[in-house]
C-alpha cells in the first residue's frame, strides 16, 4: 500500500466515479481501476460495489474512508513541513504547552522571537500537564513550558516563571464581591477544572482533603474558554492563573485568604539532548519572562 493508492481511493469516493477520479489525478481509468484493485487485494476486502450504471461504497469502504483521508492529509502536511524546513537555513522548533497555558503565554516574547528569527519554523502543540512532560521526554517536542514539578532526572529546567492561582467566579455568585475566599467557605460549591492530568488539580484536591472535605467537580474540560463561559453562567467555580487585575467580562477573580497558590512554569528540554540553534535562541529569548 502506498500513498497514491490511498489518494486514488479517496478521489473515487469523492466523485463516485472511476472516470472522474482518474481525470482529476491525470491518469487513465484503467490505471485507476488497477490501483484500487491492488488496494482491495492488500486489504482483503471489496471497497466498491460496481454495476454498469452505478458505483456504491461497501461497509468496508465506509469504515476505511475517514482513516484514508487522515493518512493522506497527514502525508501532505508532513511533506509541506519538510519542504519548508529544507528551504530554511536555521531549522525547525517544536514547542509544547499545557492546556489553558495560552492565557498566560508571553506572546510578546514569542512574537519578538518570530520577528527576529523569520527563518525558524515554530510549531506549538497543547497537552495535559503530564502528557507534556512525556512528550518532551520522548522527543515529540523540542522545548516545553512545563508545569512544576517535573522529573529532573529526565528533564532540564532552563528558567522558572512564577504565577499565582485565583478562584474564578461568576459576578452573579453570592461570594463574587469578596476580597478573598477561605477554602472552608467553598466546601459545598461545585468546581470546574482540567482534570486529574493537571498538576494544579491534584494540589487543590489534596488541600481540600486536609480541610476536611472532598471537592465536587461539575465540569472537567481541557478547554479554558469553555470553562470561562460556564463560570460566567454560574455553573461552578473555576481557577485562574495570571494577573488578578485582568478584566474578564462577567467574571470576578478572587484570591485565597490563607494560601498563596503559586504556580511555577519551567522552560524545559529533555536532559542529555543536544539543543538545536533554534532551541537555544528560543530559550534565551524566553528567559526574559519574569
């Protein structure tokens, strides 16, 4: 099986015609038919029901089609990125971030890096906190904004940045005008968070247990925008990391009364990995983030 066979299969499904599909790929109808027949032989199933007047997808084809489309799409994306990389002198940079981190990403530093190094190709991918650590260790990303703590036997921390965590309440919530909130006040409240793969979730859960109650989570989502919208509609209490003075429509950001909830982010690479020029420059640029 090769990529051309998959492309031809997708095109036949698109046009529901061997003739039209062959014309779109600039090959003969006979060549198209032979390619599809070889694909069917390799898969061991019939993909099309053919008659003199119509062409229909079999159940096997309907099952296989979405995967074929994805394989063709990924092939073209990868070839495009390889070609872009070949046309640059300085390299490619894969950056990993945690879900929700985009809200505190130092965009001015990232933008400054891109403007100063226009030949670098930078790709940013989101993961849960623990998945991000593993993506860095396994080499899926070159550099990551990891949430502390990390396994320092496998990960090198080049720079640490500190943020604070606050409660995020709808301005309709009875406690919305509080200057600060004691955890005991919230034992009967519903919370919203990123879930157990988020390091902050585990810290909060343990603190609630020490305070004598189990927190009740109404929503678990990796989508920070969704959590904000649900919070705005008073579905539950969320958590906000960053500048407390930021204005968010319909939402109040309130600190904890007794607990400084610090949130450390490390600019990290895999231990023992030789850093590319683009990674070194990126890290030096991000060290300006205080």
